[in-house]
């Protein structure tokens, strides 16, 4: 197990350098029993969550250690499909648990496509309650605490107010998603009907076979989505915030959200709400919806020079280029149930 130290944090490479675990080196991290799994998005790497991982272990040094998913130099693996990514993530989590026998709790913080992979993984890792164990279901035997997604396309990418919709429709969507995004693209654009089964993202709002997607999500004490209200040209606001069209504020309301955002501590957090689910009649025919997200946090970088990179800024993908999103990371950590 190789350690690389950086400030008050250390990164451990486990299993041939493919698993990165961040912990605090200036504190007895053996007391930390809460695994935080941070999952990157499409064509990403462990480095995408480096800033977030460091902030987590600096703020909660005796409580958490952080695993950043996926091999550093194999970002193309994110094109394999949502289910393959989810299976791989589930295997990584099980490996980490075997190396850390003191783990008692687990949380997920996922960006973009990583949120879908995380939802698939917890569906595979879910264990229902039994009379001898906890009264509530667990994630591979661990207490499920926080499930947080950041700019994740929960409804998929088709028709959700993104630049990609316009570009791909112009070139012929089926040909382009196969060429560029491979099987992952088929999942994101709901073009993966096979053997009479609905698209994967629609299947992931139900408990099917050995995948308990709904029960797994409900097992978490806290379920939150963060979304960009504008300038995110990769993942639209509707799909990231899990809102029906009728729930999206109009342009006039958005203007007031921005103007009323006077939060000095979190200047880019413009709105927070407890969730109310869509009524069935508000959901377009064939569209799926999720009823189990409890909190929605809207983010705006409308006055930032980096606003057109909002999809990366909200994650602080690069500390040098995207540091304006640091208050969003701070908000995630300060509201985190450790």
C-alpha cells in the first residue's frame, strides 16, 4: 500500500494503484469509520474529486476517509455503459471494505454520469433487513448515510435543455451516440431497449430482479441533488434537479433567485428546498420520475467568469481553473451527516 502525502492529507493507492483512498495523516485516522465514495463523471478520473476529497478529510479528519472511484488513466471505461460502471464501482466498494474492517457507515458523492453509476452500484450492494440484523436495509452491511449527486442526468440527456441535444439531433442522434459515447450514450439518450425491456434509466426507478434500486436509495438517511440552474451545457437543470417541467421556475423567478442570493458563506447556492415529488399526472407519458430525493440545492455561477464551465466548476474539477465552486463543496461538507 503506497502512500503519497499532500498537506494534511495522504492518498493511499490500493490494488495495483487503481484505488485511491484519502485520509488525514495528522490525526489518528484509525478512528474514522465512515467511507465516503466519490464518483467522477464521463471521461473523468480520480483527480476530478481531488479537491473535494482533500476538503472532506481536512474538515472531518477523525470521521471519514474518502475513496475516489476509477483508475486514473482509463477514463474511456466510462463509455462502457452505466451498468458496467455500476458493477465495477460495487466491486471497488467491496474491496475497500475488505481492507478497512472498521467501516460502519457509507456515503456516496457523485458528479454527472457518476451519479447514475452510483445509483446502479447501491442497487447491487443493497441488503434487505432481517430479524437478526438492522431494522433497515443496508449497503453491503453498512449504515447508509448520505447519497449526494452533483449535476447528474437522472432523467437522461434527451430533451433536457442541453447543447448536446441540438448538436446530436443535427447530426443524427443514433449514429453519433454510438460513435462518440458508445453504450453509455445509448443509456443516456434512452436508446437501449433490448429484448422487450425498457431503457436502463427507466428500469432504475424500480426494484427489479437482484437490483433493489428503490430500496437502496431509501436506505440512505439523507438524499440530496445539487444542480446548476444555468450555463451547464452538459447536464440540464431539469434532469439534474429531478423536476417536472411544471416545477421549474420561469425566467422571471430565476432572476429573483439570483438577485436574492446574498449568502456570504455560500455565494453560489441560490435556492434550497425540501423535496415534493411529482404527481403521476404531471409526468409526461413514458417519462420516469424519482420520489425519494429529500433535498434539492440549486447553484448558479451566472456572475462568474467561469460560468460557461459550470458543469466542472460545481465539482471544482480543477483547483486551478474551477476554484469558484469551492463554496459548493463547503456546503456539501457542512451539511454532511458524518
